[in-house]
């Protein structure tokens, strides 16, 4: 099917990778918007150019005039009339330039992808802004996942990922994992069904992508060790797979130094990384990023052009102004404050779990994120218990089944979030959960 795709007009290789075989027919058929090309042309032309081409509305007709947003621990963000007009107008599909530059510099500082052929300087690596990392993930899947494809992931996994992937008609294959993430020997065993020398042959069913949440996994709280990442990356090289590194809890790692990311090991250009500001700046502003090989990021932008067009200009400008006033140092100081909050919350949840659940449940202490994944002893499936009985006791958790590839498979786990409740509420919730488990038939 992919042989029929019209991808000749796009540059689909970078470094040593050629991405043609990874693209879905839908993605390959996406063309740059002619209107967007004209807009760029207009931006590069002298001011004497009279353009009747733009279809943007006139911002003078908009009702908002200016804005001033007070920042905790920082300068007030102001939008005067000119800034407001820009904030309320359409903008580029890949993101506003100042936010892109800021984030590129941060990615370079934090991940510094290794080879000269794959670095922000020479344009082989790129990033774009997305409306939360959820949009990035959806677009990446739309770009890479054909019906019938085998896709690897370590379940239980984020229900939003399952929601995006399952309707694509792909075959999700579970890679065994534990509290340290994907188990490389199990991945190797699983991949041994295919001959690495034959993955490029037409009709090969070998998986082309592997999706994972490397830090503070949702729902498991698992964080992958550096050694495991290295081994998984090597297997990805051997079988020529792309890795989708969905890392919204990267900034919520409680221990320093933070673990090296897949992106930081990416000598080939096979990592597509999704980042999110949802857990550290605001979930409602909807700012995320896709970082990866330029040909693939360019293509994600084509998918954005045809759907949301771009992430809200207003929220991008607001975040960009904040980040520029903070600079990298202020940003990282803010992250430290956020980490401190979640670490205390995590500790409070663990001590309440120790107090109430020790003999009726099992868990691993997460080193990142905002979730505790709890196995209830003697309970085969938590669905009924949580959706019926727990509500009667006025305690709510997420039954583990919703994070499984097949949500009807029995699952003895529940997910407890330590993000929003006070330590007192967490303690009372676990007291209620404990009596619920003890009373269960
Ligand atoms: N990936 C994972 C693993 C998540 O837990 C979430 C949010 N719960 C997302 C992606 C989406 O986050 P957002 O769109 O808010 O960036």
C-alpha cells in the first residue's frame, strides 16, 4: 500500500534514516496548504506589497483590547494593543518562532542529541508546538500507524494513548515491563518472531514503532533505567523501529540527575519525543511539543495544518513571554518547586499506604510523576469494586482495566493520583479503601 503513496515531493530522509516505509497512506497523501505557503511568502515580502491574499479576519473587529497576567515569583505578563492583535490572530502551524527557539535551546541543554548529523544546529532535528502532547501523539500515530500494523507498547499504559491507537485498527502487542519499565530481554524474545534482515521486505509484519512512557508512567509510576533504555534503543536499531518517547512526567522526576532520555541517545534519528507543559505550567493552556527528525516533524505539521491549524496563539505568546522572562534558570527553579510539591505528596501517599494498606495491597514507590499503582490482594478485578462499592464508601480511584489493551481483561490494580488531594484526604481515602478491600467478598 505504501508503494502507492505520493511522497516523492517531500524530503523523507535525514542522517542515515529514510522514513518512507514508516508513513501511512494518509500521511503520505497530506500536502502543504497553499494558503499557508502564500502567508509565508507574504511575511518575507517588502512592506510595499499589497496582499489581497490573506483570509485572516481583521483583529480590529475583535472585542479584546489588552491583558495583564500576574505571575507568581516573576514579572507581570502584559499584552498591549499590538501584542493582543497578534495573540488573537492565526499563526504558523509549527508554533510561534520565539517559543520554538526557546524550546529548541532547552531540548539541546537537556537532551543534546548525540551526532553532528542530528542536532538542532544543522536542521536535522526539529520540533513543533502541539495543543498538549495528546495532539502530538494523535498526529504521530496518524502519521505512522496503518490498519493491521503491529505496534509495540508496554501496557498497562495511558488510556489516552489507547483511545488514540485502538480505532486505527492496529494490533497492539504488549511488551512485558515492571517498575523499571520495558524488560529488554522480553522485548528481544518478542522480536525474535521476526528476522531483522527481513523487516524491510514488502509484506513484513515486523513492528515499526514502539511506544513507551519512560518516566513516572501513567498509570504504573514506572521509570525506565538508563541501561534498559540503551538496550531497547539497540533493539530498535536492529529491527529498524521508531520509538515514540511520551514523556509528560520528565520534569516530575524526584531524583537528580534526571535519567538520560531516548532522545539523548538517538544517533540515528529514530526517536519521536512528546513533551508537555501540562504538569508544570498549566494543563488548560494546552502546550506540548513534538521533537524528532525534521522530516517527521514537518509531516506532523502537515497533519496540524489540516486539523487544528495551530495551537492557540494567545497561550503560546503567554507561555513564551513567561519563559523568556524566566530564562532557562528561572524555568528550572520553577520545576524544582513543582517537584518539591509532588515529592511531598508522594511521600504522604506512601506513608498512608503503609499505614492502611500494608497487608491488603502491594505497590512500588514511584520516583517520578503523580501516580501510585496499587495491586489489591485477593481481588481478581477491581472494576466492580471501584465503580460500585467504592462510591458507596465515598472514595474514588481508577480501576486498572482502563489502562489495559483489552479493557475487559480482569485487573487487580487501581490507580491513585497524589496530585490534587491533601495529605489528610489521601489518608482518609486509604482508610476507606482499606475497609473496602477487607469487606470484599
Ligand atoms: N501522555 C501521558 C502519558 C499522559 O499521562 C498525558 C496526560 N494525562 C498525556 C500524554 C497528555 O497530556 P497533555 O495533552 O495535557 O500534554
